[in-house]
């Protein structure tokens, strides 16, 4: 069984300590267009999103001291945290990955930024990079 084809790279996420300082760097120094800032309670992060559509850059900053992103920064410092693949049918993709032995970190999709459904694949199943699967809300 082959896992269903992905739609493309949705975003890359960079873990940062100070979101305001990181926004100034990405917007004012690197010249990326800041689209929005959003708090994602379920992931315990505040997210700054640059650009629109596929290929966005997200800065993620922990909102609590003992969250996954906070521990990541503590261990490795700021830097690339995950890449996100947009998929058509997240449950179907997760079933395909499971059937192919990929180590999923989530049993069922969770609530992500922008009303999306998300789930994560462990870095050991993707050559050392944490992978987020994302199914965006249906556009009307
Ligand atoms: Zn993400």
C-alpha cells in the first residue's frame, strides 16, 4: 500500500524564544511579509505566519515553560523545528503511514493553526526531521 500523494510543502516552522524579536528579524531584516500572529492553545505555541498559500514560513514560540517546543529550544536552541506537508485527507494519509510503518506521534488529528487538522510523524521516520501533516479547512 502506498501512502496517498501529498499536495505540497505547506510551511516550515522555526522555533524561537522571543517571538517579537524574531518577527522583527524575519519581517524587517529578511523582508518576509507577516500575514498573521495566532495563539494555538492545543500546541501551546504562539505562531507568526509569513506569506500566503503553500510554502509559508512560521515562527513558533512556546507559551508555557514545559511544552514540547520549549523543551526543543532548551535542548537544541532556536532553529528548524518541523516541516509541514499539506494533504487532502489527513485520516487516510495517517492510515497509509501507519500501514507503511511510519512512527506517528498522534493517534488522531489535532487542532492546528488556522482551523486546520494536524498530526505529527516522529523524526526517526523521516530522516531526522519532524513532519507535520496538515489538512486545511475546506474553502467555501
Ligand atoms: Zn507547523
